[in-house]
C-alpha cells in the first residue's frame, strides 16, 4: 500500500461514500505525473540546439501540468470541510491539462523517449482524474 | 507598475489581443490572495481553544485557495504555447475556490479580522479571474 | 521502477557521477512525505475538539514540510544547468524540516495513527535527503 | 499597506520580537521574485532559435528560484508553532538561489530586458531574505 493509501486508512473522521481505491489511485497518479512533467520539461531543455526550438510548447505544457497535478494531489488529499464542487472543478482542470500535455508529449514520443514516458504518465493521470469525477457523481 | 506589469511589458513575442491590464491585475490578485489565505489559515490555527473548532472549514478552504491561486498566477504568467482552453479552465477553478473561500471567511469576519481581510482578498481575486475569463471570450 | 526512475533513465544529457539510486529514492520519498504531511495536517484538523488544540504545532509543521518536500522533489528532478550548492542547500533545508516534523508527529503517534504514519514518512525522507547530500560530496 | 502587511497586523497571537517591516518586505519580495522568475523562464522560452540555446541555464535557474521563493513566502507567512531554525534554513536557501538566479539573469540583461527586470527582482529578494535572517539573530 502506498503512503497515500495508509494516510487515507488512518483518517479519523467520516469520508462519506467515496471510492477509496479511485481516490488513492488519483493522488498517486497526480504525484507521478507532476514529477514526470517537471523532469520532461528539464529533459527537453537539455536536447540539442536543433531539437530545442521544437520543444517550446512541450516545455510550457509540462510546467503547467506539473503545477496543476501537484495542487490536485493536495486538494484531493484533504477531506475536512469537503466541497464536492471545488473537488470536481479541480479534477476537471487537471484532466484537461493532462490531456493537452499528453497530446503534446506524444507528438515528440518517437523522437524523445522522455516525452513517451511523460505522455504515458499524463494519460494515466487523466484517466484517474476522470474516474474520480465519475465517482463523485 | 508592479513586477508582473514589468515582466509582461518585456515579453519578447506576440501576446495576441489580450487585455494587459486585466492580466496583470489577475496575476497580482492571485499572488495577494494566495498570501492572505496562507496567513489566514495560520491565524485561524492560533485562535483560542474555544474558537478553533469552528474554524476547521475555514482553514481547509484557505489552504485549497492558497494552492490554487499560486498555481493560477503561474499559469497566466506564461504565454509561450498559449492554450485558451487550459487558461479558461484554470481561471474558472480559481474563481470558484475564491468564491467558496470568500464565503467561508465572511462567516467569521465579524469575529476575526484576519478572516475579514482574507475574504476581501478572495473577492478581489474572484473578480479579477472573472474579468480575465470574459476577456478571453 | 517508479516514474522518477524511468524519467532519470531517459534524460538525454550527461548526469555526472551522481548515484542514480539515491537520487530516485530521494525524489520518491519527497513526494510521499509531501503527500503524508498534507494528509496529516488535514487529519489533525478533523480530530475532536479536545485534541485539536494540542495539534496546532503539528499542523503547522506538516504544512511547512509538505511545501518544502514538494519543491525539493522538483529541484532534484532537474539536471540542466546543475548547481551543486543550490541542490545541497535545498536538501539540507528539506532534511531539517523533515527532522522537525518527524519529531513533532512522533509526539502524537501513540494517540493518532496518522501522525505515526506521517512521522515514518518524514524519517525516510530525511534519511534519503541526507544520503543524497553525502553523495554530492 | 500590502495584503501581507494587513494579514500580519491582524494575526491574533504573539509574534515575538520580530521586525514586522522586514518580515512584510521579505514576503512581498518573495512573491514578486517568484512571479518574475516564472515569467522570465517563459520569456526566455519565446526567444529566437538563435538565442534559446544560450538561455538553458537561465530557464532552469528561474524555475528553481520561482519554486523556492513561493515556498519561502508561505513559510514566513506562518507564525503558529514558530521554529527559528527552520525559518533561518529556508531563508538561507532562498537567498542562495536568488543570488545564483540573479547572477545568471544578469549575464543576459544587456540582451534581454526580461532578464534585467528579473535580475533586479532576485537582488531585492536576496537582500530582503538576508535582512530577515539578520533580524532573527
């Protein structure tokens, strides 16, 4: 069990009817995706002078995606004073930025392996956010 | 002129038709609101044993709002590889969390002055986000 | 292999003589500790009115620790334009805040299981940061 | 008075002997520097194909500096359960990264005005952190 699962298990108050597996998966994928995007932006920055100019949009997408995934992991890790509308809005934004960043990274996946690994992290995170949104009803 | 205004003025590429005043105001209000919310959560935590239990939801709202306002300031400070859908989604989430946090802080404004100051920062930030959303079309 | 390991493996430029296992462990522990601290601050906030006032310092320590661990994970995930002095300073601060937060959480570990789980995450993160500092020379 | 000053004025508990002006200045300079660095990294990314490769290290320094300044603003905005050792360590790391980022931006200041504006924000933030460190004793 990941730390996110352990922390959820030890939460002292009522969690409502939330799907705990979907929640833990979403937190863990947000953390992984944030890390992948930070590292992918940095890896793009180290590509050759020939390739760097084509990676501008990829770097920018990765920076946005890293920021939003980090914050999404935080928001869905909090349960006190839960507000379903805020949670849903944050998850929708996170899914949208993961889709856009996954699309952009995929364009460079055949050329740059870090973009391929990052695109896969974005896809998993997008899916985990969407599953949690569905679970919120 | 704030630093955000100076940085926007020196951006080397085309910014499209964006309303620069609305953009700078949004960045500055996001930064102020993030700081106010971090400080308000901490001030709530220092209230007396009698008041602290009533401030649980306020602390949690302030933490979410600080996180989301910080990230919104970052996203709208970037212009390279601009994606209007992402910007709009982030701004809508930010406006929603500012509204919720402003409402919660307002409930305690008569009793705790830090909640009153923070609620005002949330209102200004919500409004600045909404104006920038309108400007995006 | 975690995503951090995959991203490190696909970095396109020279990484110098860094111990890759120590680096990946540090990134992964920083991410886990940041999540544990965010969740522990929130779990503390949901404790009973009797216990909440004793948890003020724990909540505050957890918030600092979450913030610093998140940023440390980012800084050590970047390799372009590497500056050993900055990396060392960030890791030292992270180890210090993990020690302080681990100590504070440990005080409440017998009473609150989330504090016990969080203290363990802080200890592992402190150790991973210290090992990476030693590796930097 | 900035929002940081208003929030400090309304803090409900004892602040110890801290120099409030130095504290508010430090918070405000950290927020400005974080914004300048986020915007400067993005502006560098939009420079011409000829200049972009020379700006790799500048982009990376700006990203680290933005992250650390944001977190420093948060840590020094909290007063509950104050720990002088943590505060000092965070401020020292922030001053170090502002010095390094200011140096790097200065190298490009004659060519790129956004680097000049950002270097000045880094200098002011470094100085504000150092003054607060001195004040902590």
